[in-house]
């Protein structure tokens, strides 16, 4: 079944407290050299049937309305993986 | 500054209530044809200096210990993006 992977990240101008917490924890645990961390979301959608341009356009709309909050997040990528 | 992107997903055998909620919401909002949804995390780490094999190995360890919970999650990919 083909899979569409949707990548969502907080907009660059939005504060990301989860990412900041991870960035602060890394050196405490001995991992040095990381300037910053941002945390977003990754969705894997199993699609019934073929991923046509139409299906992909519909999924992009879903990604921008349901999977992300357009006020604070960007859909940074939409990838099709055949399986 | 080079960037390492870490992709974390719930293990296949782990129930994913967030993904199930999204999968249930999609048809209500008019998006049909999605068999299942799983929700994971995506981290973008800005690395100071070059991403050597050593740095990448250290980041993989960080990904598997700090960025994911190895009991319920898998690090499905670690990508290097030069910027």
C-alpha cells in the first residue's frame, strides 16, 4: 500500500519550547556541538489505491488544515513512498 | 550550518492513539481513502562544524536515548542536510 509521509515543523518565528528543552538536555548528557534543535511532527498515511496528483492535492489540503496548525506550523514536505 | 534531521515513529506493535484520532477525523472532513495514520516526531538539529561519521554516530546515540523512547519508538531515519 503506498504511503504518504507528511512533515510538519513549527514556523521559524515561533518559539519551540520542546526543541529548546532537548537542546538544553543534549550537553548535560554529553552530546556537544549542537547549536539548536527544533521539534516537529511526522505523519505516515497509508493510502488505499494509487497516489494520483488529485489524491496528493487532497492530502496536501488535509496536511495544511488537519495535520498542522497553519498559524504556528508549516508543512515542510509531502513525500510519496511506494510499498 | 549543516542540519541533521531525526525521524522517530512509534513501533509498529504500539497503539498510536494520536494517529487513530487523525485517521478518524479525515473522512469526517471529507478526505477519503486513507487506510491508516501513524504520528511520529521529526527533529531538526543544527550542528556546529562538519558532520563527520563520529558526529553522526554520537547523534544516532542521542536520537536513540534522548530523542526517542526505545521502549515504544524507533528512530526510522537520520538524514544529513547541508545548509
